[in-house]
């Protein structure tokens, strides 16, 4: 039988992945809203252009 054991370092992985997904979703949603409003500022906001690489600043 196969048994898997998670070490303590791997237990935070689902939380980190969920946080990253939430960041991406928020960036895409805000970008779409600004696109509908024809807001040119969306091209000058790093958190909207590269949501995966910013440090979660809003």
C-alpha cells in the first residue's frame, strides 16, 4: 500500500496557492471593469498589468 506523509513545510502550500489565485482574480476583475469604463490608468498600474509579481498592494 502507498502512504504519503506531508512535512510541515508543505502544509501552507494550499493557502499560498489560494492567495495567489485570489490576487489574479482581483487583478483581472479590476482590469475588466476599467476596460469597460475606458479608463486609461489601467495601463499605468503595475498591480493590474502583472498581478502575479506585485506584492499584493491595492
